[in-house]
């Protein structure tokens, strides 16, 4: 995001929204390259992508994926999982999402952690990570700080490379010419 933009302004929000949608697209492309259909959901639901498993995966039901971008994770060595809106006291993030899977996009968006949301919630509850409130003039978030090393060592969580749209189409062309 452009650092010259002031926090909590319409311009800053639009830039964050564009970046978030781009990361949602990259997660959708990841699933599509594996033979699934993916639909981005910009309809106000509490999840971002619906994935319909491809025919080679049998008759599996569609599943929903929530995508969150943790751009500071690479610098801090920690992931942040939002859990609450301190002003309203209502659950948010991992506590309110209706998704089946959680995609935690790290750093500049080249990779993500993919986790079944129910397993993520149980795993976080068992470990009792420190809960912190974010700082800044527009902060309205409380969440858990989790070392990336802890997430990397957990087998339930997949760490995947996310394709750019250009890489996605390159892969499609490569597959088309090799069949």
C-alpha cells in the first residue's frame, strides 16, 4: 500500500480493498490450477471464495474460503488472527467467519497458509496465544499473535505458493500444449 496515504481515509480504504481482492484472486487461482472451480464472492458474505471440487475429486461438496492478508508477518515473524471488535465486543475474523477454510496470505502475497477453519480455531484455543489490540488512530481489532514457526511445524496447515495471474495463464498454456 502507498505509505503516503493517511490511515482511515477513503483513499487508503480503496487501496487496501484492491490489494485484498488481488490476494483473493491469487488464492482462487491456486485452487483452479489444482482442477477446482472457484468463484470470488463480492456479495457481502463472511467468506471470500467458493471452491467447487473438480470431477477428479469425486462428488465432494463446495467449500468456502476466507482470505486474510497479513502483510507484516514476514517482517515480524508472527501471524495475526483477528478475533474481536473491541468497540462492539462482537466476534470478528476467525471467530465469526462462516468459511470452511482459512487462507492466511503472508507478506507480499507470494505464499499463504491454508487451514480448515474448525481445526485452526481448536488449535489456537489449545495453545492460548497472547491476545493483543492493534494500535493506531483507526484501530478496532483484537487478535492473537502466533509465531510463524509454530504454524509451519503444524501438519494440519499447508504452506503454499500463490500464482500471479500471469503465472496462472502461463501454466494453463503449458498444460494445453503438453496434452
